[in-house]
């Protein structure tokens, strides 16, 4: 009896251990295999000429370009659009070429290139260029797409003559930098020649190549998606991630392109635009004025006041297709934007400290809005992962604005500050903040200088060499102005603004970059002009002032032409 009980107990222990150990061993084995696959996948990604991105969830039914089976786990190339299952990744990398950003030189100049066809996974609602019927309707790997001109063709319509036909680069031929152009430029550089203008006939008659500069950390983190979509439509060499490549380095591509023809699309907030404009100023210092590009904006930040002023909208959330964005860039008009030098000289210290120097595109302010920006910046530095949404960012701004309404940290500013406009002392009323404007919009979409529009004030312009100076009574007054329930205190317009902070420490900001400043003298003078692009098709405000401003831009463009 005792032996049977002991045997029963041993069996129980054995099976209990098996029920625990076997799942653990299986889990460890699966983890090992998963880690092994990840190492192999990363090794393929690192060595490959494709821009692979791994995914286990495709947005639409996708089929492997190697085995033609439905993909559950796999990868896609953000440049050519090739899609493969995980098991076929190595074979696809060996047998399928990605977009060739520069053609291999064979000793002769080229002015054309053949189509580069990829089979299957054609875009939704695409039509065959031969029979004009819809492509990709069958639940399998079918039909072809050219990675350059984006035209699609049925399997049955893919004739031999079409396979050898020259690619036209499609709708965006005037924006794309052709691979044969770069190969010719490379040959000229080897011959120590820089007369790139002679290559233009191999490009297009009305060629306006575009360079994409995307900040993947701006706003709601849409930059990563946009990078892939632009690489599909353009040459990947003209698409840059600003988290990996600085604007100064990316803009050197302009020196290999025709003079006064390049357009730059900045995908980011106002801070990113300022970063790019600073890099363009460096090009001027290097003597590269003839290669200066015109700048368009795709707003991804929180405020986007400069983008709003130039007609590109208050924020982008994917509602407009990338194709339409490129069309807007092609159709945009060139204008000028004033850029200002802000010099902050600290009092005391026997002038041993160098003055702080900033470049201003939008506005300078001292008071409650600078305090909100300073608190927001400090909070974002502590927990950057929480600030990935434009809605959350604005909610944090609202919280700090409400807090300041109760605390009033910037009260009696008029007793602490002296203001001079073009050398003339201005008597200040009871204020908590002063804002110096270069552009029409402020605070995420408010036309501050015009206010409610109940008084006939001249429009704020960004190209007249004048600054608009206004005052606010506090955070609550700022909120009233934004919802058109109040007007600002208009202090005047000037070519030069000087502000003297006599005592205490106050929050200041230049284009959303805040800091706490002690007694000092702030001097704002004109620095230079930037060449921008204005999108006249975007109505950002429904009042008459917006319409008038657009008419002024058209008149100015006609005069420039």
C-alpha cells in the first residue's frame, strides 16, 4: 500500500513538472527562434539596398512578390514598394532590384530610362494604361506597377513592346531628379567640371526638382509615414530624414541642380522651418546664392503659424493625399519673408558676456504666452513620450494658460519694461505681455494684429520690413483674443524694436523657443529675406483680411515676374 502511494506521488510530481517545464521549454525555444530570426532579418536589412521595414499588419491584403502567397508577417520596401513574406526576404533581396537613384555610367550621356516594373500589390483604384480598366481586382498576386511613373498594367496587357518602352516619370516628372541626371553629374565631377546647366536638356523643359526635408519628431509623428510615401513617388535621393541628416548637409544637393529652380518642402513645425532657413543662410555665407531654393511647408507641429500665414494650413493629419501635396508645391507662387535678428544683451557683468543672438521668423514675446511655452517646454523635456499628439500638446498649453490666469506671474510688466519703436519711447498701459509680430498669425491660428476686425487697421505683412507690436493684459485676455472676443492693445509698427527689462526675471520666447531672462536689453533689427512659397488655394480664415492678403501676394508675384 505504501509503495503504491509513493508511486502515485512520484507520478504526480513527474507530470506536474512536465506540465510546468515543457511549456517553459517551448516558450524558451520559440523566443530563441524569434531572436534568431530578428538577428537574421536585421542583418539582411543592414546589407540590403532596399529600405526594408518589417511589419505583421498590412493596411490591405498583400501578397508576397516571391511565393505569391498571402502575407501574414513580412517586410516592405519604402522606396520601391516591394512586399515579401518573412521567409522569402533573403531571396527577394537577391533577385529584385530597388529604385536605382543613380544609373551606372557606361560612358555615354543618357536622357531616358526604361520602366522598372514590380508585380502585384498595385494601389487601390488604379487603372491599366493600356485597356483603362481597373487593376488589382483579383485576390492574388497580379498586375504590374512602374516604381517611377506609377502607371499600372494588367498581366494580359503587358506586351513586349511595353516592357521595353521608355519611362516618362509620370505626373511628377517635373519634380523628380532622374537617375541618369545624377550619373551625368557624377561624370562631370570626375572630369572636374561644374557646368551642370548643360545637363538640363536631359531633364525637363520646366524642371523644378523638389527636395523633401521631414522631421520625424514633429507634431503627431507623421514624418515617418510621409518619408515612405515621398520615396515611392520621387527619387529616394531627394528625400531626407532630418533626425539623421542635418538641413545644411541635405541642401548641398541644390548645388548639383539648376540655379534658381529647386523647391524644398519642409515637413515639420515652425521650429523645423526655422532650422532649414538658418541652413539656407549658411549657403549665402558660403557664396552659394544662386543655388538658394524656395521653401514650402507641410505643417506637422503644434502652432504652425508661419505655415498658416503662407497658406499651407494650420496642421496636417493625413487628410490630403501626398500626390495633392506635390501638386500644390508645383503650383505655389514665390514670395519673400522678412527674417529678423534678435539680440539680447545682459545688464552688468562689465559686458564680459557675449549677447545672445536669435533669428526670428514669426514673433518675439515677453509675458504670459512665453511663460506657457516655457512651462510646456520644461514638461516635454521631462516626458517627451507624452507629447506625440497635437491634441495633447494643445491641452497642456490650455492647462498652463488657465494656471497663469489664477497666479498672474507676469503682472505689472509695464513697470519693469521700457519699449522703444524706431528710437521713440512708448508709454505703456497696464500690461502683462508684449508681442512683436512679423507674420499675420499667432497662437495657433489667431490674426493678432487685425483682432476682431471691427477697426480699420492695415494688414500685417511679412515682407514689408515692418514689425507689429501689441500688448496683452494676461492669459485670459490672450484667450479672448483667440476666440475673437477682444482686441489686443496695439502699440505700433516699427523697423527697429528695442525693449529694456529693468528688473526681475521674465519669460521670453523667439518662435516658440522659450527661456527665463534677467535684466537685459532686447534689440530686434532686420536681418535678411527668405524665399518662400505661398499656396493660394488654402483659405485659412474666412474673413476679408485673408482674401486681401492673398490678393496682395498675387500682385507682388506679378511685380516680381
